[in-house]
C-alpha cells in the first residue's frame, strides 16, 4: 500500500508526569496519538474523494439515525447487491442503511475481496436520500467486478459507490464490526459520531446501535 502513501504506523506515546504537593505526590499520564483515520471502523465524508465538504461541515446529528440492515452475504463478490434487494427492506428517507457482507480480511499480500452495491442500488439510496450508508467490508467499493462504469467523472468511474453518496453529502461508514448481530432486528437507532476535525476527510468512530 506504499504507493498510496500508507507508510506510517499508528503510535501511542505516553507522557508520564509527577507533581509534589505538601501532602505527598500525585502522578499520572497524558499521551500523543498518531492514528490513520480510515483504519478500522470509520466514516468517509466528501473531502475523502476531493469533493470539498469536510467533516466539520456536518451537524452533530448527521451521523445518527434510525437503522436498517441488509444481509447481502449470499451475493457473489463484486458490485452484486441489486436494487430489488434494497427495495425489500422498507427503507425510508433519513434512515441509515448498513449492509452485512460477511467480509473476511485477507492476509497482508492479498487484495481485499468484497461484496458491494450495484451502481443502481447505490444511486437509489442516495437519491432517496438515506442519512448515511455503511458496510462491514474493507470499503463500499469492490475490485471484484470487471464491468466498467460509464461516466464523464473519473471519480465515479473509479469509485461509483463513494461517488453516489459523497456527491450528495451522505456519510459512508466502513469496516464496521458485529453487523451480523443486527440482521432481522427491528427498531434500531445508529450512533456513529466522529471527532469534529476541521477540513477532515474522515475519522475513526466507535459506533453504537440502540435496539428498543
């Protein structure tokens, strides 16, 4: 991945401190973190694809909302989740939609293989519009599809699912955990609040789903 600039490791530098007072000593620590903001559960915003809007442009409630989950684990690798599958799930404007693909991380030498929406399914959800979209997979795209995307935009040709959502300012969540546990659940509310970084292209999150 060095060709994409992913060269730095995450670091955690603990700064120990100790102060003396008349009654004794008080000790503790602070720390510096260096963290890749698109590793593990995280959210993408338009800045990630050079589409201008940064993470600090979003309101606090942009990353929370009623949740619908689609089990897509039986579909083949590629952009294979069709619109008719999406239409089975009674998705409303303002819902957050997650797909469960059964993604398994590869070893370090292999390319991540994954299941993704078709362009038609992504465009439908984006135009509805949903509030956010997410996946348990490495990302919402798939390299396991040789069908070219016809578009005047190089961004859409390279990353049609990102393009469908991010051009409409809809956040994308990737590399989510435990999505399988949410299949067939009703009355769910998703909370995936990131740190509010000025001009940020995305940020790691610790999502929570409330079932009521």
